[in-house]
C-alpha cells in the first residue's frame, strides 16, 4: 500500500498504531520519520520538520546527541543487562539514584526505577497501598486525581488518568480512584471569577470530596504541576498552595507526576519548584533520558520509605519490580543526559527561550481562531475556537485542532492536537530564531484555516 510520505511503497497492514483512526490509517498510512538532527526530524520523502513536541514531550537534548549514543554503546559493551532484585545492582543505577536524590526539589530518601511513566504511577499506587497496610490502616486506599489529568494507560494508571478516551471503553476507573476538578481558569472559572477565587473553589471542592468519602479512607492526591496531555493546563495563581493546605489538614500524601515537567521544561529543574509543590512521591520519565532509552523513576521521602522498609510491618519485603527496571543502558543514558542538561544550562535555556516562545505565541491570542494561549517555560498550549465569545468549537470538538494541526505539519512543524488545544513542547535546545520559525508556521496555518471556518 503506497502512502504519501514514503519514498517507497510500504505495507501498512500489519501495524496497529496508538491513538489513530485505524480505518483511515489503512488509507493514508503513517508519517514515517527516518532521521533526527537537533530539533529537526526528517520523513521518508526527505521533508524536514521542527519537532515542536520533542517527540511526545521527551527529547530535551535534541535528536542527534552523540554523547547519549556513546553512553549507550559503552554500557552495552561493558554490561548490557543486569537487574536490581534482592540485593543485586549495577553501577549506572546506583549512580543515577544518588544523582536524582541530590537534585530532588525537596528532601527525598530513595529512588526506585521502572520503565515507563505508566509503570511508575502504578508503582506509586502500590507503594501508597502497601504503606497504608503497613501502618495498620487498610481502609486508607483512595487516591484522588483530576479530570483531564494524564498519568498513563495501564489499568491502574489509566484509572488515575482523567480523560474519557482512556477510561470509557475499558470500564475504568478501578475502585479507590476518584477525580476532582481541573484547574483550567479559561474553561471552568465562573464569569468574573479571579484566579485566586477559582483556586479557592477548587480547594473547597477537594475538601468536600475528602469529607464525603471520609478522610480516614483517603491516602493520596496525584497531579501534574502543569497538565500536559489534558491540553497544557497551567494552574491558576495560588492553586497548589491551597490544594496542599487541604492535603496537609487530613495528612494525605501528595504525588507529583513530573513525567512531562521534570528536567527543565517549566524553566526550573522540576515543575515542583515553579509552583512551590512539596511532594512525598515524585514521578519522572521522558526527559530523564531524553527518551533515547526507556526509563522512569520515583523519588520517595521518609514518610513513604519508612513503612516500606520497616521490619515491623509484618507484610514482608516490597514484592514489586520489573525485570528491566533501572536497565543499565537506560540508566547510563539518563546519567549522561542529566550531565548535558547541566553543562549546557538547558534549564536556563527553557527559561529565557521559553519566555520568548510564550511572548511569540501570545501574539496569536488576537487571531480569530484562538481562544486562549497558555504556558510556562518551554511548554505551551494554543486553544482553538470557531467562536471566541462563546468559546465554541467548529463542527465538533477536535475538528478545528485537527485541521490547523494538519496545516502546521504541511508548513514543516510537528505539533500535537489535544481536543482543540495545540501543544508546543520543543526540545530544550531550541533557539529564539527557531521559535520564530515555529510560530510563523502556526500563524500561517491559522490564516489558511480561517476562510474554511468562517467562510
Ligand atoms: N504521566 C504523564 C504526566 C505523562 O505525560 C505520561 C505520558 N505522556 C505518562 C505519565 C505515562 O508515561 P508512559 O507513556 O511512558 O507510560
């Protein structure tokens, strides 16, 4: 079956793709990416794109970092695999644990390694449940997440995820998972409600939920500092402060899902620093290794570690772990990647070039098809509407985003449509000039779409 982006006809019948209209895909085929170079990727026909999503919010250092290739190759040659079960380990994972604890935004006791963001969030859930059992509080199992939050796709992590697409067809969420309101001022605030008043209302909503369930049954709250896949939702002023005050009142653990925000994205090493979040468990992946190799990790504080470690808990050792968790090649790549982020001050770049990106994208806010531009550092969302006053979609939700996203791709930039919000999350090495090229492509796409929508 021939498809447009390939130099040769490829048979597309044998690969089921994620989040893809399967029947349509049989006709059009995938955009086949063959090569990467800095912030660019190149498809099979030789067309080059700015990868403005860093390949699913991932590739901090760009797509052609020789030092990560060398780190992987050297580790492959020396020790291609070993595990971390039952008092075994290897140098890269020992060093990475030490490094992560040393750069944690709050005091943390231990690092624990898994292979994906979903697995890490499953692991967080099991640690929380184990802890409640160990503390003799077996009724304390409920975990509160947020509508539009994204925490992964396994049975447990998809339950935490608050997006209908990840739940309805799978009979999720499972028991003990609850969802509270989304901190999206543009969509969910009342007319004339200030950011602070909106944040207060969300904190009240959380407290009411806790009281209705019984505080003694609620173990933890999980949230992303900035929601990513839910449409780049930046919380309103004072939100995290107020949420944390409620959690502290009922002694409820806080899990920060830093899978997207971690390692510079918001202009600080962690999103927790940008928003004053003090988590008990911090979950990370993606930019940890720039996704050159799969790896994820949790940092846990003494409150979580103590009951897991304590011999007196009568439950036995923490019976959980993955064969490839903390894989030596992944850990070696992650260590080198963190070195690069520090040496090249990519966190500083996210702050300065990020400010430029926010400024340039905000210039689009006046466009007739743009409802809201939001973001911080090098992550942003541009929410599209057909009717600005009514904040109303074109045809159905997602149609305008798909249309404009297609034109952006034609213009040589890869962005991501979520609902009707276009996501921008370029590699942290992007320059101001490249940001300008990216924004020009977006502006041109909006102008191309306009007569179709308003015509
Ligand atoms: N948490 C967040 C905040 C994420 O953005 C993602 C992935 N987009 C995940 C968890 C799940 O990670 P993975 O796809 O590696 O399972």
